[in-house]
C-alpha cells in the first residue's frame, strides 16, 4: 500500500494516462479517417499512435507492482476514445447524404434548400397515407445542421435520416 502514498507512483500513472489518451485519440481519428479514405492522414496518425502506445505499454509493464499504472492505462484508453470522437465530430470531415420525407411541403423545403445553396433531388413517392415528397440532399458534414434547421423551419413534421457517404463522382457540391 506504499504505492498509494507515493508521488512518483501517481505521476507515473498520470503520465501513462496522458500517453494513452493521446494514443487512443489518434487511433479513433485514424479509424474514422481510414473509413473516409484519407490515406496520408491515416498514416501519420497510425505512426504517432503506435509510437505512443509502445511508450505507454512499456511503462505499465515496467511498473506492474504499481496498480495505479493499470488504472491510468485503462482510464486513458476509455478517455482517448471519447476525446477522439469529440475531435472528429468538431472537424466534421466528409460528406453526408440526407433524406427528407414530407407529406405536404416537400417542394417548399426543396426551394428553401436551393436558396441556401444546396443541391436537392425531389422524388414523388407513395407513403402509408398517400403521396409524399422524398428529398435527397448530399452535403458536407459541417452543413448538416444548416440543412436540418431549414427543413424544420418549413416542415417540423418532416422525417429525416442521414448516412455518411463517400462520393464516387462529383456533381454539384456547395463549396
């Protein structure tokens, strides 16, 4: 129980925690960038992540007599995942496909979205209760909230879904 009172034991655990947060933040971002096809960024993050991992795990294995190192390692792992997700969400890199279904105001929603600079494809469709309009909108992820706001201002009853996507060929994209 001497390790519990030792300042160096706590500093070692804090160092391992910080290294693991960095390691897992890089790992989380790397995986998300791999999915989005960002090769150079994925390579750099993978390089940093693996180097930091080696340092962190070697510290844990060197100090197995200190349970705080294991706690620091585990807490850093969990925290790094969440930090990576927040960073990726903030960066909002990539494209999203938005589908809007409106039973009455589809054309008006499409008009307002086009006024906002977004490309919209209108498709007439039949729903459970009759005819509806399905709108397909492909946007940069950073613009999803703007599209959501426009749609809800026009038709608060509209049904919306989103999917991450990787464009194969570029058509009209708002810059």
